[in-house]
């Protein structure tokens, strides 16, 4: 944050912009809740559920494969690669284990939220990790509470768990990607 005794203003501005982006993303999650069932019905009228399930599966697997290849191309040692790829494996496993394609997309939606939050928060302590995990879980809880009050939605504790796992997996992945970027910056200085 400090550079030569002065606060790096550009870093503060970019952090503020990132929090604005995160806030807009969370707002989008909440605002889209009442409209998602209608969108799903329209989509289901054009495409069968089996095809939608297959498309979401292909989307999930291709996303995880592309990210895995990108990480692999960084030429890490085997133990570093496995440590960095572990959240991707966890995300892939949970995503593939979901039966309903909408839940798979929702899981990925919260993984993206975790990735965004991992860029905005510099978590270095156990207390910071717990606080960030609580924030992601709280957003998932608010999501489900809103659904309890909507006539066409149902709030469910299982969904809170899926939201949390998605968000925490994205946070975990984001921390490793940030860690890699931080190491590269530190090693690039003479």
C-alpha cells in the first residue's frame, strides 16, 4: 500500500473500483432472483433440460480446464501446481456432483464472487480468512432469505451451503492466483 513512505493512491482507487464492481455483482445476484425462474422457463421451452444440463456441464468443465491449463503453463513445480490446482479440482467436483443445471450455474456464480473478493481483500491472517469466509457466507444467506419472501422461489439451507462452497472455492483459487502474482512482482525487482 505504501510506496516510499507515501500511500499509493492508484492502489486505493483500484481497490475502491473493485469494491464497486463487487457491490454491483452482488446487487445483480439479488435483483435477478425474481426473474430467474421466468428466464429458466423461457430457456427450457426452447431447449430440453437434458441439453441444458449437458451445456452447463460442458461450460463448467471447459472453464476449469482452461484455467487449469493456464496455471499449468506457468511451469510450477509439481507440489506447487497441485496446491494451486486443488481449489479448481474442488470446484469441478462440486459442480459436477450437482444434478440440476441451474444449481451448477449458481455455484459458479458464487465462485466468481469469491474470486472478486479475493482480489479486493488482502488476507494474510486466520482472522482475515475467517472474516472473508463469513462475508461470502452472509451474502449467500441473504440470497436465500430474499428467496423466502419471493412467491416463485424457495430459500433452502442446502443452497446456502452450495453458495458458500462456491464462494469459498473461488476465494481459495483467487488467493493462490494473487499469491502467484505477488511472488512474481517481488522476484522481478533487482
